C-alpha cells in the first residue's frame, strides 16, 4: 500500500476548546454539538464535511467510469447518539443528487460509491451509514 497523504491536527480542551494544524495554517474553535457560536464548529460537523467531500470525490470517479457527466451534490448528516451512561455513537446519512440522472440510477451509483469511498470503508461495520438519492 502506497501512502498518498497524511495530516495531523491537535485538539486542546476537547469539545470546548480548539483544534489546529502543527503549522497553525488551520485553526478552529470547537464547541459542543447544538451550541451555535460564530467561528466555531464541532467534531460532528467536521466529520460530515470530510465524509461528504470524500464521498463526492469517490462518486466523481464512479461517474467518470460510467461516462456520466452530471454534477453531483452530496450531503452527510452526522448524528451523535447517547446509548446510555458514557456510551455514545455516531450515525451517518448520505444524501446524493446527480444532475440529469434519475433517482433510481443515482441510488445505484451511490451504492457503488459506498463500496469505494475511503470514509465508507473506514466506517463499515462500525457505525450505521445509509445512502439515499434525493
């Protein structure tokens, strides 16, 4: 396996702190989910941003292989669940649309993409992830 890229982020203060890259080129304030603070985010939003971006790039590859040129839009809805005392988990809903492609064909393409996307592979059999054409 050939490593293509790696990155590092450091958090101080957990869900009420900040996260930054070692060179400080990227820095964000972190707040608990549900707390709306300008200029701040939470781990679930960061995960949703990464998953939706990665999934859409993987979908571009699948579309290219199938000769489909329509622009795609992917949303990732990340939910944090409380399963009991000190027991939390995540769930993800992927919603996708491809311009000029029927919902049925889009669903098929999303399911194929779910088998190749690195985020999908990382979460497989770990958390519930659904994919749905919208």
